[in-house]
């Protein structure tokens, strides 16, 4: 009878050791996976407006008769890390030249607007300050006909 008691005890120890070793292997593997995930390179090849800590909120308005221009511009800006919260028609106004409009009174907004304009390959002179707190965005991109030739309308 004693031999079966020793045998059961040995099996129990062996089971505990196996489960403990398995748990240690899982913890080790999870640690390696977490380390690999955290060490990914998150730098960008281009400067992202707002990456200095303050998120910028942008709307893109199509001021041309070219269908889909605001959507295509939005997709391009989002690919570059810009938070576009709205895109659509700019109303009846038709602009030949694209402009970036500062809608907030935040002191750093103009500098972020200039960086956004540069992402769109626009000169700094296309940044206009016209605060409008009812729009609930930091910047508005008024897409003109000049951008239609440079934006891929068929993503």
C-alpha cells in the first residue's frame, strides 16, 4: 500500500512541476512578445503636425466641382497621421488655390497650420488665420482646384 502512496505523491509532484514549468515558459514568451512590441520603431519619415503633444483636429472642405476631392485629401492626410474629423463640401465658394485656415486662437495653431500646409506642398502664404469657435476644429483645409491635379482621386 505504501508504494501506491509514494507513486501518487510522485505523480502529483511531477504534475505540479510540469504546470509550473509551462507557466514559466508562457510568462517568458509573453515577456518577449511585449518587449518586441514595445521596441518597434515609431518614428516617421515626415513631421506630423501636432506630434509635439497637442493633437490637432482638422476638417477638409472641397471648394471645387471635382467630386471626391475632399475624401481623397482626407485619406492622404490620415495616411500621414493627421486627425481629420470631417470632410465634405465647402458650400458654394469655388477656390482655385488650396488654403489652410486656422480656426482656433491657440498661440501655436499657426505654426501647426504651416506644417500642415507643407505636408500638402503649399507655401506658407496659403495659411490664413480666421478664428471660428463654432466650427469645433483647429484647422480647416479648403481644397482648391490646384490640389485636384496632385491628389489621387481613386484610392
